[in-house]
């Protein structure tokens, strides 16, 4: 077991165990989706209310946390995390809480379910203070998050994981904008699309170290279906599409010219793509490329939200 992996001896505090089981270090990608949605509302002259903005952020982060926990549970059921010998911890192979005896399967399932119930409560309150149609955005987001790994849909096992991730993060921005605006708008969808593509690449590159175990467990995601030698090119295609979308949105006038600053992380994406093209067959060596992928998406999301706000100011 790698030294960094969680153990019950290493986390004696039960409350800390439950917090860390949500993989909090990876929740920032949801925060940036929320900020993009709030920024599009602000850029259109909609007053942003701090109270509802904070609840929206909490709602989204707890939803992501619940999805992480439930994903660990369902991956324990199908055996992929237990069998994963090529994992690059802490990025791939799950949280290892079940495999290392920190939490039981039952405790993990109950915890994930409790988090999702909290999300429903927050979502109903936000619907009450904004507009009734918000409930459809929230329901779609929860369905996608649950169906990503849970049977019978198991979207990732059917090669639809990337589509689910893109849609899920797009819905976070759309919902965050909706709460402030009180209605639907295309602005958050246009703004968040490039960011959602870069987040999708986080999932995609993480599947290379997990490929052997996932194949054996019946998780036939795109890397399994295409094979590593063909799949590795898709990372570069998605990255180019993300930065191309941003550029096109600025040219079309859908985003301010200042948002071109969000192209700054492109070199990180290209470095990660180059590493993946070279090392796809040796996935344990992809740790740096995975970190670059997370950094590129995070920096892109932060710059995109910030530039929309600054341009409006």
C-alpha cells in the first residue's frame, strides 16, 4: 500500500474520516463551475445575492462530495478499486477508504445517501427562493451524478462517462446562474462549455491508470473501448476543442475579449497531452500529466469567471 493512502490508524478522528472520504481536495472543480455561473449573471447586470450564492455553492459542493462517496461504493461493489494495481494515488483508483478498512461498504453507502438527501433539501430551498424550474436542473444534475456509476445505468461503464461529466459541470453553472437570474439563459452554458471540456479531460486521463482493473470489472469506458493507443489522442482533441470554443465565443461576442486570458493554461494541457501520447502504455508514470490536467482546468475556470466579472466592472 502506498504510504499516502488512508488507514484507520492514520485517521483516528471519525469526523475527519468522513470529511476526507469525500475527497475534498478535488471539489474545487465544482467551485469554479459555480463561480462561472455567478459571473455570467453578474456580467448581464443581474444583482448577485450573497446568501443564495453561498447556498448554491454549498449545494454544489455537497452534491459533488456525495457523488464521490457513492462512486467509491459502487466501484467497491464491482471490484475495480480492489483489483487496481496501476493506480496513481490520490488521483485514480478511488479514495481507498473501503479497500483499506477506513470505512465499511455499508457506512460508505449510507454516508453518500445522506449527503445526497442534504443536497435535495438545499435544492428545494433554492427552488423556493428563485423559480420553480430550478428543480429540473437540480434533478438532472443528481440523476447524472448517480447514474455515472450506479446500476442499472452505469453511464461510465457504457462509454458515456465523459458526456456525463461535461453535462454535470455545465448544469452546475447553468443552475448557479438560474438562482440569481430567476430564469434560463444561454450565457452560462456558452461560458462554461470550455471549462467543462477541460474537466472532462481530468476524468479521461485518470482512466488510463485504471484501465486494466476497469476492463476486468466490466467498466467499458472510452479508454477500454478504444484501447490506450487510440484513446490517448482524444485527450488532445478535447483540449483543442475547449480552447477553440473559448476563442470562438469571444470572436462571436458571447464572452468579453478579456476572457482570452483564460487561454493561459493551454501550455499545461499541451504538456499533459504530450506526456500522455508518450506514456499511455505506462500509466503509473502519468502522475505529473494528471496534475497538469487538474491545474489547467482549475486555472481556466478561475480566469474565465474573473475576467467576466472584471469586464463588467
